[in-house]
């Protein structure tokens, strides 16, 4: 996403929320509500105040990434910590 200092705080909020939702993942499954709640939080708390289609697209990609990470945790029985460490090496 193009550098925009007005959007930076919102980007950080989304990243912080994503980490928080990821920390709530239960490896046994049933985590679909986290993805839904994450998107609703972005829609209600940020999108009305940010007039940028680029930001909305980026935020949606963060939601899709959360969904992907949750599926990876559920299917591999990985802990969030192991998954995040492996991503840091990439």
C-alpha cells in the first residue's frame, strides 16, 4: 500500500487487532467467528473514517490473511507462536 501518514495509525490498529484475534484461536476449530468479528470491527470502527479504496482493500486482505492463518493452525495443530515464528523466517 502506498505510504500515507494519515492512514498509518489505522493500519497499526488493524495489525494490532489481527494479532489479538490470532491470539484467541483455538487449535481445535470453531474459529470462524474471529474472522467475522475482525471484519466487523474494521467496518464499524475504521472504514467510516478512512476514505480510501486502497485502504479498504488492504484491510480486507488482512482479514483474508487472518482466515488463512486460522485454517493453518487448525489443520496443522500448530500453536500461534510456532506459526508466527515460522513466518518471521520467510
